[in-house]
């Protein structure tokens, strides 16, 4: 499930993400939240039955929302 990592989601924008994270604390927090939830989601897939299906769906939905926020921030900054 490597597709959840930021460098996989936005492969051509890693420098832009790093630059924006340095100057925008809200964007940095969004990226950190995405990374933390992504790690949680991936750990759930390695431990079947450890969490409920609904919890897994909730995390995936939140990840999708954070991904969209990251993309919007990159667009606003003229980097996407």
C-alpha cells in the first residue's frame, strides 16, 4: 500500500511540498496528519481484524480529505 505516501501521491511535487511545509504551518500540520493516519491505515492492513471495518473506512475517508487539502494548497501556491 505504498500508494498512500506523499511522495507517491505527488511524485513531481516533492520540492514544492517541502518548501510549502517550511513556510506554512497549517500545510505542514495537514501533511503530518496525513502521514500519521497513513501509517495507522497501513498498520491496520498488516494486522487483520485489529480494527473495525467502519474505523478503517473512516480513516480512508479522512486520508482522502487530507489528500484533497494538500492538492488545493499546492494549487493555491501555484505549485500544482
